[in-house]
């Protein structure tokens, strides 16, 4: 009769592992490893901020060189 209880316990454990497999694999599987590696790489990144007048001047020059359309061109029925 002891073997019956052991087999029932083994079946219960198998059902529990099957039911919880998606959650277990997300914590211990390849996806979790990729997530941890990505977090590690992201923690080593540094945000560079450059408030350069040179960049602003270049943008102003580029904007000044853009072609301008006249209001009259926009209002013409096409």
C-alpha cells in the first residue's frame, strides 16, 4: 500500500510542476538569462549630454538654407 501513496505523491508533484512550468521557465530559462544580460549591459551605458553652441549654429545654418514656399503657392487650388 506504500507504493500507492508514493505514486500518488509523484503524480501530484508532476501536475504541480506542469502547472507552474511557464512561471518557472521565465525565472530560470534562457529568457531570464537574456533579460539579466541585457540589464547588466544597460547598467554600464552612460548618457552623454553635449550642449554645444556649435551644434545649435549648425542647425540654424541648415534651417536657413531650406527652401521657403510662398503663401500664394499654398493657396492655389490644385
